[in-house]
């Protein structure tokens, strides 16, 4: 693909087309030709990827002004420079009124042609950047929330690979934020002003996925009543995000591999080769090496995509980020309207960090929205949590022993009370002098002890999961009298 752009020259004089083609190709442009207005429109209807058109006013059949009007309707973003050997002020004004970017007269000079081409392409790029900026301002800022070591490491890797053109394979469970990672990669890349086109490979029927990716010609199959541009063309000069790539059939994988290697393809039902310049990001929740062993995924495609691998961690491995995520969701949902802002109590947050969150960040966001609707602006305390959350939490809402806060100055190991498995709230929480601060400390002690057991006594893994540095966690464990092997 030419790095400077792809230009269509429309003129019925072969000598003019030859001259323009030579001038433009010497400058590094790719050139496509048509000798009639009808031929030009056929190319555009077929989805030809173009950056600029040089269009003669006087043509047999449809004249240039008629073609220009059609272009302004169908491809308003495409700049058009009109050319004529019979130029007058009236025809120039008429061309500009019809939406032409510029007007140049024959005989064509090299300087005028190149100046018009560069000006038109610069203007087109500015328009695209402006549209991208307005689009980005209209959306919520895309970011990865979290201060855990795992998220800090992920952000650092995104920052390193984003400015390159390297392809990235993003893996992670459902709901972890793989598409957000992909959008960050695009937003921090040199292609940020160009399109980001996302394709959910699992959501498109097998018989339609080729048409969706590569486009199709009119009549290519039943129901194809008009030509359609595919996602690859829409992503020209930008980023194509293939989500759930592991759900693509072996047949489509084979075609994708060839196109990824060559960046060339044909529409379904077409013969004309189309060339594009696309950066590819792919994502999956599947274990692709295991899929390869089972014969469900092509090994050559896997290694073609896996230039730079990224893994988005599940929420259970960064539970220290849960309060930050909840704050973020509360802010976003309340700002959109429809939900009143509400506060999650510390005790509630403690319970939520013990729930496994199988649906990851997506499940947490849906949960927060549900709780804001139900709370109606009131504080969200543990007793307001739904049974589907509390029944799966590894630690109950009420800490075990009221004496636990005293362990902060004791070296004795924290005892585990059998009351943890009881349905009733321990008596120490129904009466007695236990205050809120002490209850929080008691719960934190119980929580850390439970998670330490879960990680097999590995303090480093626990520190990463809860978002604390190792030395701070050691001090906490020692203060609560929790023995570390």
C-alpha cells in the first residue's frame, strides 16, 4: 500500500490519464484510472478504498458535475479536484458549489497537480482528525482502572507497544476489559486519528463473516442487493480489532491468514484486488495453544497474531482494585443520570472483595448499577447485598471474634471461630462495646488470614492480589498476629 494515499483519475483522454498517473506515482501515490463517469461510480460502488479523486468536467455520458454530485452524496468525506480544458469562472464556481475541493485547468502542470493533491489530502486528514476528536470527546474516557501491580504492569506494556505498528494478541477471561485494552493501544498509537473498527467474530454467523470482513459485490449471494465495504476497508490506515478470534472457523482462519500476510483481498463475489494498510489487534478468552492441539485453531495464524502478547488479569487476582472500580462506576453511572449517587460502606467493600466475580469487571459494573438503582441514594451496607453475592463470599459480612482487634498489639496467632460457618450473627456483634473501627480491623484480619490460606501462605502473591507492597503487608500480618511460614 502506498504510504501517501490512493488516487482515482477520471478522464476520457488516455494521454491525460497517463500524464497524471506518472506525476502522482513518481511522488509515491497509488493511482487507479477510469475513462468515464459511470466507470468511476462503479469503482466507488464496489468499495474501492480511495483518498482523492481527480475528475474531468467534460466526460461522455455522465459529466463531471453529475459525478461530483453523486460523490458528495455517497462519499462526502472524499476530496475531489476538478480538471478541465475549457475552464471558465462559471465552471469553476459551479464545481466549488457542487462540493469540489479545488479546480485546475489543462494543460496540467506538475506543480499545480502536486500542490492540489497535497492540499486536498492534508485537508481530508484534518477533517478525519477533527471527527475522531469530536467522537472521543463525546465518549467517556477510555482507561484501565486499578492500582494493583498487575494493572500497573499492563499499562506499562500498553505504553511500550502502542506507538509501534506491532500486532497484539490480547488474552483474558470474559469481562476483564480486553476491548478497553485494545482501544487504549489504538488511542496511544500513531493511528489514533484514524478509524478503530471492532469485529466480534463470535457474534457473526459463519456464512456471513467473510462478507463482514472483506465486503461483497452486489448479487454475490441471496440478499446482497447492493455492494458493501468490509471491515478491513473501513479500518484502512487505522486499527482492526478482531475480538473472540478463537471462535472463528478454520476456513475463515485460512483466509484471514493470507490477508493478514498480504494486506490484499477481494470482495466476496468480486475479482478486483483491494489493498489496505491496517494494524490488527486480536483478543480471545480461549486457551489458543490448547485449541491448536485439538485442531480447532491454526498454529500459523496464532504465531502471526502473537507478535506482542498481552494478558488482562481476572478481577479475583487484583481484588485491591475493587473499591477503585466501584468508585469509578458510581461516578460514571450517576453522571449519566438515572441512578442516584450512593456510598458503599467499608464493611460492604470488605465483603465484595471476598466474592470471586466470575464475570470479572463487567459483572462488577452491572452489580454496581443494580445496587445504585435499589439504594436510591442511601448508603449500601452489607445487609442490602443480594443473596447471590453474600452466599458466595468466602468471608461473611460479620467478622468472627470481637477480640480480634486487640491482636494488633499481640503476637498470638489469630484464632478461627467455628461461627464463620453459622447462619447466625455471633453474639459479639449483637451486643458489646465493639465500635466501627474495631469491627473494620477485625474484618481485615479475618480477610487477610483467609486470603493467605488461599494463596498457600505465599505473601508475594497475596500482596499482588490485594494491591499492597510486600513490606506493608508483612507489617499488617505481624500486627494482627497472623503467622507467616
